C-alpha cells in the first residue's frame, strides 16, 4: 500500500489492524473521485493482505464524511454511471471484505458518508456525531444502499422521517435506533475502537469472514435490489427542476425554492 501513496486517505497497519482515515478535513472528508478510487483500492488490497485481520474506517478532523463532493461539477451528477462504477463497488468492497470492519464516526456523517459507516460491520460514534440524509436538500434520493439499511434498522416511519426531512440524527438516537453499537466521548472513541479492532484481529479471522458472509447472505438479494432501484430513482430525481434549484442554492449558499417539479 505504501507504494500507492494515496493523497486523499491515510493508511496505517499495526498489530494486524489497518486504519483507513479519510483525509480531506477542509471539506469534512467529502468523497471526490480520487478518494473513491483510493478507498476502493485500499479495501481490495486489505482483502488480499493476510497481515491485515481487522480494519478501522474513520475521518480526519471534525467530520467523518460529508458525502459526495458537490463541488465536483457536472461529472459528479452523472448518477447512473458514477453510482454503478464507483460508489456501489466501494460499498460492496466494505461489506464483502472477509475481515471485520469498524467505523469510528468521529463527527458528521452525511449522504454517502452515512452509507460508508453503515456498510461496516460495527459502528462506534463520538457523542457529537450526527447522521444526516442530506439528499432531500438538493432534490435527490438516498443511494449507496442507505434506504435498505435505514428501513431495516429504524423501521419505515423513522427512516422516512430521516430521509424526507434531512434533519440530523444525533449519535444517541442512532444508538437507540440500532444504527450504531456504542456512543463514546470524543476523546475515548479511537482508543475504544482500537481495542475492539485488536480483539477482532486476534480472533479466528476466517471464521469471522465466514460469519460475515452468512450475515450478508441473509440480506444480499434485498440489498442488491435496493442498490439497483436507488440508481434508477436517483437518475430520475437528477432530471427534476428541484434538483437544479437545489444545486444552485447550494452553490449560492441560500435556501432553495422548490416548486415540486
């Protein structure tokens, strides 16, 4: 991995635990094309690396991941192509890694950042972390598997509230709703995650990998169907007048004026 010299993520391996740190703190670790490619390469490499027996995913600075980098221009709005080529393969790489993955959600997780966290096997969050389905703010729908995971974890009505309003869900509510395993003071988050990862890294790795496949098998058909539907409806939402207005409002730093078309 060292020879790849990634520029948007930081990689470290010690005691059988790989730590993947999203490293664009000025943008709250927004996912641009380079970061998506580097994350996918890292998870694929760790899947093959027998020295790595557990993985931690976290963010640098005060955010975990603010979702897609909306400053990426028109290329970022080629929804079908970008979801099918980059986002969905990344989510699958995390879910299918034959080793345990722990998300350390150190701050805001929004949009695809929520999906990144929920694709992990365990999710630990700092007390100040928040989970936001921000798509509605720019006239879009959730993607990268989050609709499937949120409905299964929270139930239809709480998931709908989160998705329809775009209001943040505090870490404590996420814990009560079953989205996260633990909520900790910010200063205790990484030590606790590191301890959990070390425990898993000294556990029977292949048995964990097999168990993970069993867990995935219980929901893969529905998850894959959700990914396909999200792609289709994201493409439709991306053609609406309200999405155009939402993006204009985001760029101009004002409240959008949606008209329902």
